[in-house]
């Protein structure tokens, strides 16, 4: 590193950014606007702003306009508030052009933070774009006449390329738009999940491969056409920079462009190109422009993958000592997986196991798919029919990729759900990995004896295994009960000692795709790969929609989560949705059990005692005849009441005793949690799951008042996000996700 002063300086600057963040200085995370501006926006959400149009995007429900250099108009003042995403009506007929300055009125709203562990962090994502607020219900008040002609040209060119791909690629248009333009709005969600499970999702993003194929290909072509280093470099750099702007300047594209500029610049100036210095300079340039990238998954994965290829892969090649091309490709794929493993687990809780092998077949052919797409676009400006012919080899390869993805999805353990490691685990992992590889290399080069070579390889394998074990280590000595924030609905995950997991309900009437966006991300974040049972209290949509979605994902092999049992109330005449849920579970190979009063289920040292419904219940009143259960572990008692009302609560009084934890019935409805019920069970802690705005009036002021008058500590998912209760069988403690409250 002594010969790389620039690289050392860049690494030092990155460490300074981390220290500033740890010190609480809002350089990377949080809202960078002055406190008085934030307070003004919170107290005056109705606002008028003006800014420059960056791009427009049609969504399912609205027209989104991204504005940069935005000012909040406050009387005679213009307060800068960075960038804003504006939501206009879907059918808004606004002829907006790139670079045009517009004035818009609407409701300013802070970009929402995640409400559950593992949930997608919208604040972090938009912070990388300099966006901290949305403007909802936007109405354009004024438009300027001037606009950026070149910016508008790129916008129209991007639109035309998208049209060419739509006309020629058919079902593969979404994939080609993602690969060539970085546009993922047209990418089918099932396709994305298939590629993700197969460990091939990286080919659906603008990456260094694209820049290498386009940039170095053009540079080499110009050199063959007798252009000198200067002209060839200048022209290829110009094309690559414009391509980066055309594709929306994604992190991976900007990283690749920066490194390409340095590589070509070195050739033009007759200087040597140093990979590590180029990588570090590219990273610090991006971070100085947008410090929020330091916690961006795109940034960390892009630079992590290149670090794996440039540092770890050559070291592994030296250890193995093979000159075979397929061995080198396998080691490169393995090196990338090793380097990015902590990031993947930290961000997503899951990694593809088969990706290392599948990429052997895929990576050598991706450039063919890419070149076919580029040729299609170029020819498409002249002839659509001829452009379609250019895509034939690429479409054949994409069919092969699809088959590989389907085969991978059918393998039960194609992904490893390892959970999100702590920061200390990631640090120990990297220290062991890089330190172990260096020690192995030292031993290998110590002498030519075979014993040293075998010892060095053995040490390398041992270090990798220990590192992965530390990364996936989870100590679970306590019971945890997590009430997820899934809006107007219920979703509870109970983790028992010994690795047993029980889900109680999972549905919402206010949020769509709660399984994909809240339930599955939480399970992956916790490293839960097997759910021993999903208990359905009753069949209302706000209790089963997520479970239905989860079973659909399993049917389509879009998740490797294993579910052993589905527990339903034992009803004699249930509604049709009951039978549909039962049949769907059976198609997934899940055992279905019907529960009634008096049954007891054991999960390790814990047990679930079923208090309701009564034997012979028909299921005509799904709320009152739903499952009520008590969780028992040591001296701990937790009561889960579904949506029962006061009528059923009173019937259960003879079977009840004091409890430590109460999941309040029916989202805090006025018709539940009656005084006699509270007098009998005397809970220490109660949790109400509901959305902040709902048409049912939940939670009812009468219910919350009763809980308060009885001295019961009550927490709400709408205020705190996910709420987790821990117990060792004697005492309990509680932690909230959003407000970081503990007790």
C-alpha cells in the first residue's frame, strides 16, 4: 500500500465519513435539512415548491415527476430543500420537458422509514437521489418555457429505445430494458424473483460488464481503424459518459464509468493503470457527491463484487494453481460470493447457493445477450423487422436462463436464509477472510514442498468455513413475540428456543403484498428458513391475505421458506375461502390441522393451548368463533385473541388466569377487551395492531381508556412499527422498531 498513496488517501476519507456518521453528524443518514426547515414542513404540510424537471415516470396510480434544485416557497422566501418526487394525477395532461422549471402545489410528506426489521428502506434509497420528501396530490401552477434541449433529447431517445425493445423483444422487453436502460418498471416481479433465487439478478442491472463491452469494444474498434490513443480514448469516453446519463446514472454504472475513465486516461497519458487506486478513487468520488451511498446496497455490492474479482479471485487462483479456464471462472464467481456475502445477508437476509455454479454457464454468454440488444436498438431506428432478427440469439439465451432459474427454484435449498448479521460479525468475517487468505499465500510461497501447498489450501478452506459460521451464528435463548406492523391487520411471529417458529395470522386490508414486503423480509432478516406452523385465527382478509400470498409464492417456487403445518379453526360449515386456503396448503405439501378447544400443541419447551372455538363450532361468525390461544413457557403466559368480542371473552373467563402479555382483540375495537376480561387476566403489557388511518375507528378511545385505567402498558404498531416482546419464562422486556423504545 506504500506505493498507492492515492488509494490510501481515499480509504482514509471513507473511514472519516464512517466516523462522522457514528458520531451522530447527519452526513450520511437522516434528514440533512436544517431543523427549523423540518419543523416548518411538519407544521405546514400544504406547500408550494418550484424546481427543475429531471425526469417523468408513469406509475400504476399516478404520474411521477422528479424535480431537482427544489425551493420551498414561503411568503417572500425561497428555502432550498434538495430534490423532490412529485405525484400528479394519473391522467394529468402536462407537457413537461427535461430541464423545465415548474411551480407545484400539494402536500409535502417525509419519505417513509421502514416499519419492520428487514423491510425495504425507502428513506435510504431516496436519500441516494437527494430526495427526502414527496409532494402528494400535486397540482402544477406554473411552467417555464425554457428547457434543456439536450436533456430532452436523451429523454426522447430513452423512450424511443424502450419502444423499439417493446416491439421487438415481446415478453423479454422488460429484461432488455433493465439490461440496456436500467429501467426496471417493466420487469415482471416473478422474473426478478426467479433471477434473484438463482443468483443471477446481477445481469438485470447496468454493470461494469455493460461498460466494458460497450466502452472497451468501441475503444478497440477505433484503434483498429487507425485512431490514436488520444482520439480513440476521447470518443469512447464521450460515448460512455452519454450512455451513463441515458441509463439514469445508477451506482454500478457510475462506478464502471469512473474506472473506465481512469483506465482510458492512463492509456492516453502513457501511465500505468492501478486497479486498487482506480477502485478507491471511484468510490470516494461517488461518496463525496452523495455520502448516503455508503449504506446503499447497490454501492456496497458493486464495489464488493469488483473487489472480489480484483483481489480475492487472483489470490484464490494462486492458491489453487490451475490454468484451466473453467476453474478460474468458478473461483472468480466464488470470490465475488465470498466478498459480497455479509452485504447480501445484512441487506436481504438470504443468498443464492446455486449462483456460483449457474454463473459458470451464464456469465460467458451475457455479453452475447447484451450485444444482441445493442444491435437490435441500432438497427431498430431503421427497420423493426430487421431489429427483431438481431435479437434471436439473445432470446434463445434468455430462454436458457429462464429454464435454469426454474430448475434452481425447484431445488429446496437453492438459497440460504442466514439472517442479517451484526456489524461485529461482518468485521470479524472480513478480518478472518482476508487475513486467512494472506496467511495461506504466505505458507504456499514458503517452500516448494507439497505439504506446504496442501497446508495452505487447508487453512484457506478452514478460514472460509469458520468465517461463514460466524456470519450465520444466531443465539436464541429467549422466546420472542413480534407483532409486525402490516397496517390494518395482524401478523405475529413467535420464535421459541430450539429454533421453532410459529406464525399467528398474516394479513392486511390496508396494504398489498404484505408477504413480499413485510412478512418474508422479516423472516429472512431473522434467519428463519422453517416455519413450524402458521396458525389462522379466522378467515377475514386482514388475517390471511399475506398467508395466501406466501402459499402462492411457494406454489410458484419463488421462495425457499419451508412451512410444515397450517393450523385452522375446526369449523363444521366454513366459508369458501377456508377450503381454498386448505387446498392451497395441501398443494404446497403442507400438513393441515384443525384446532378446537382443549387441544395443546408443544413446540420444544413452549406450548400453545387452544381455548376457542368450542367443539362443533360452525364458523358462521368467524370473529366470535375464531381461535383463541395461550402461549405458555415457564411462568410466562401470552394470550392471543384474534378478533373475538366481549361475548366470547366472557365465555372464556372460567378458563383464564393472569397473563403477562395480551394481543388485544379486533385491533382495539370498542366491542372487545371488556372490563370483566381485563379484571380476570390482568396483563402487564398489551399490544394493538392497526393502521394509523382506517375506516373502522380502531383503536377505539373507549378500549384504550379501559387499558389505561387498569394500569396496563399499551403499545401500538401504528406508532412504533414492529413490537417485539422477549421472555426467559420469568420476566419480560419489550423493544419497538421505529422509536427504539425498550422496557
